[in-house]
C-alpha cells in the first residue's frame, strides 16, 4: 500500500533525528533563531523571557532565579550528567581504560587546552578579559562528531573513537577549570552537606542499590541543591552524581542468553493460531524476561539511553537559544577584531589543531602512544580542526568567566566566529582528502 504524504513526512523526520548530525543541525538552527531574534524589533521579548524570574520550591524553602540561570545551572546539570556518564564509561571500558590507551588522547587533549589558553592570554594578558582564558580550551563534542559523520570514509572508526576520547578528556579539563578557577566563594556548610550526599550515593552503589529513583531524589534534592548553595557551579553536581551510577550487571551475559533461549522455546510452545490474549503462562514468561533484562543491563547505560535524547534535542538547543542571542549594537567587525574575540578565534581555530596534532605527533614518534588504526596525519589534522568547534562549552565558560555584558557579547561573537571557521575549514580539508582518495 502506498504511503500517505503525512506518513512520508513522519518517516523523513524520524530518519533525520536518527542521523549522527541531527543534534548539530538542531543546535545550528537555534543559534540562527537566537541571533535573528536578538537583533530584531522583538529583542525586548527575547531579553524579557530569559531574564524573567521563576520560583521553584514551597513556602519556607524556595529558590528564585531568572529563566536564563535555571537553564544554565539547572538543565545544563543534566548535560554534565551525560558527560559524566561518558567519562565513566571511557574509564571503565573505553579508550581511557588503560594507561596505554589513554595516553595519546589525554596528552592530545592537554595540548588542545594549554596552547589555546596561552594564545588567548597573548592577546588579552593584563586586560579585563584575561580571566576568560578557559573559553578557547573547550570542544563541543556534539558538533564535532556530527560533522565527522558528514565527511565519509576520510575518518576511520578508530579515529572517531580517538576524537570521542579526546573530547571526553577535554570535557574533564573544562570541568576542572570551572570547579577550580570559576568559583568565586564557597559556603563551607553547604559544601560539607554536598559531600555527605555524595557519600550516600557512593555507599548506595557499593551496597548494590540499583533503583534510579533513589539516585534521582538524592542527586537532585540533596547533591544538586547543596552544591548550588555552596557557591560551586551546580552543573558539577551532574558530573559527580554520574560517577556514582552503578555500571555493573546482576547476571552474566551467558546466563541471560540461556534463560532467553529457554523462555523463547516455552513461549513458542504456548502460542495459539488465533493470536488470542496472552495466557497466564505467557504473562509469567514476559514478566521473567523483563526482570532478567533489567538485571542483565547496567543502570549507567540504561539511564544514558533514556536521558540522551532529552538532553541533545531539548536541553542543548534551549541553552543555545538562551545564550547565543548576541545583540549587535555597534560595528560587528569591531567586535570580531577586539582582542578578546581574536584571542578566542586564534585559540580555537589555530591553537586547537596545532596543540592536538603537534603533541599527538610527538607521542607517536617517541613511541609513547599509537596512532589510531587507519588514520593519516592529514586526517588527524582535520580532526584537530573540528576540535576547534567550542560552541556549547565555550559559551558556558564565557557566561561564568565574564560579568561585563559588552565583553560577554564580544566573547560570544568570537566563539560563534571561531566555531564556524573551524567547522568550515574542517569540512573543506576533508573534502580535499576525499577527492584525493577517490
């Protein structure tokens, strides 16, 4: 039967969201919408919406903050929670699980963080903006991996894993910068309380507690609120909470497989020709399958699978909409060529690729690390270009590091310009490699 127009449209939308670059496209759309909205006659509505106060809580215990803060400190904690889960996975079984595997991406990430910061300080040392040196250190993993998915066979699967591991180490570096250098003051009692809640979650993991509601309640109403009140940025609660999520199975793969085979045979025997309602035996089989499936999976992977779509298709686009709306009130070129903007552009576009490729080359030549299988130095250079897309993390650090609104707008122009340049240069570089390999 021929598909209707609506069915075809739904199918196209579903295939779009399954694509590796779908979240990057959505982020890009939100950036464009934010820029147009902020520079239109409706700017006041944009400004009013994200700076309107919202109260969460009840009488006697309520927190009132602008919507902009709830997005950056609240919803973005969920993004950092996913980042924390990714970091934990990489340390448990990924490319950061052994010293030999971890050495190359970690050293490359360090090169891609230190050199951009040094370049930035070269432009801004002694100025009001020098404290924002962490802005060009960050890599937006969603954008970078999304664009890698567009370049075809020029990037081997091992090189994609290298980029993921590098960006994971990069995220860890950015988190440390936020925790150590961007925390103005600390409330000791709240910090102690956050430590208690964290210990409760760690002990629960150790004693085999696998109920997600326990970790959600203690994580949000305990750890997140305590860290928020302590003065440390609340998104760090997401990372710390993620490290406490259980990553172990209750039954072995072989046991689960054997049980499934037995239940499949029993279910097959009890099937009727008429497809009637489930029999009591079939309902019991399905119950056992569901229970066993929950025990065979890890809570870490289950919660990541369920939460990732919400984070990548709602939280990050909303963050982009709330933070990328720069109102251009002066000369755009003056903003782009301001030392703050130039430091960010040079750090992300030049510092990232030189730092990552340079230290990777030194590690491989000194035999301290192995180049990813199937990768050439040309493709490594291209991946370094994509790592210069700072966007989400750079905007996040800028919001924390810069208080002056005019300087913050200049920084955002630098971030958007640098990320666009890095993306275009990376695509251009890989188009040359693909033509050469054709």
